[in-house]
C-alpha cells in the first residue's frame, strides 16, 4: 500500500462525516473496553482490508479508504489520551503524531493482529462447530438477515453449504421455542419441497466444483509465469489448492470478527417462485425440516 499522509480527521470525515460518533462507527458502547474496541475494529477492518478485495481498482480504492478511516478511529479510541480528549470534547485533532500514525495503516493492522496459523484454525474449528457459541452466532445472523439462509451461511465463520441443513434445524428449534421471530423469508424457505431442495444443492455443488477447477487452472498459470516448478505440475496444483483452502479458512475465521467469511454461493430466497404458505402449509414444512436430517439423500 502506498504511504498515506492524509490527516486522520480528514480520513474519518470523508468516509463517515465530520460529526460522526466514533463509537457508533465501530459499533461499540462509549464505555467499551480496549478489547471490545479492538475486536470490533478487527471485524470492520477485515471487511475492507486491501488484501481481501477483488481486482477491480475502483472497489479496491473505495475499500482502502474505509479501511484507513476505520484504522484511524481505532487509533484514536485505543490511545488513552486521545480517547479522553474525544470523550470530553466530542472532537479529535490531527497533529504531527496523528500524521505519523497514518503512514501505513496496513502495517498498523498487521502489528495488532499477528498471522493465525493453520493449526490454530483447525483447533478452533473443532471447538467452535456445534458449540453454544456457534448456535448463538447463527441465531444472531438469522435475526440480522431476517431469515435469509444464504446470508446467514455467508456470515458464519468456517461454514459452507454443507452446513445448510444443520443451521436450518438449529433455527427451526429456536423458532419453535419462541427464542427468535418467524420471518417471511424463512416461511418461504421452509415451504420448499425436499426434491427441489436436493436439486438446488446439486446445482450449487456443480457450480462450486467448476469454479474451483477454474481457480486452480488460473493459479497454476500464475505460478508458471512466476517461476513455479514446471517439472511437477500435480504437486504444484495440490500445494496451491491447499493454500487456497487455508486462505479461505482464515477468511472464515476472521468472519467471526467481520462480515467477511468464506464466500459461498447459496440458494436464493424463493419469494419469486413460492407465495407465502398458509399456516397449515408452514406447519407441514416444519415437520419436513425435522425429518430431513434422517434422510441423507435429501
């Protein structure tokens, strides 16, 4: 990333407005601890991190500005003196020290969050999957996205389309216990028949495999241009694939603190083809959801 010398106040004002509430931007309370502030910063910064954007230059530039502004806010709130000044006056200043802080926001981020190892991710996955914490996250995402399962799967770290049935059962139990509201999007999802659900899964799996093959071929070509080991292409492909999988796992783990998780293409909300079911139809659909786990071919 190029050296950034824009004052922090200008970075923040350009993205969130000159009178924005820094705590609200990070999504924390005014009395939040340093740990809570950093956790929220992690979540937002990862969403806009320059290394996690596509190749579109306009998208990269837009995300980079957000990333810089969020990093500037964290720098203000995590420093005792500047936070006390902001709490007392509602303003923040741009001095020489601030300018030096903003020279490399990417380095600033990397210093705060060391790289996570593959073993750490695998160990975390074992503890997280099917845990109370995962269920809490799933139900929170369900409410946030008003029952849209594709978005729920996108948000939950370490999740893939293979978790669709498990999440659906988890959500349905919570609905029946009246722990979460029943949304129209969920009614539509629950009304989908088993055959159609199976066909959609097969179509998504076919598309996923095709995309994986295309990505693998592209990475093989890039490695070849960069002086990769042309004498053993299969080995290079396997290594590249593992790197892709690990990168995806890292992104999914980071999605715990970000909106960015492993991007998985999910079935679209079916409101366009399915009208809202009657109460009787919905109750029948509830029973189908309960029975799906007993039928592995569904």
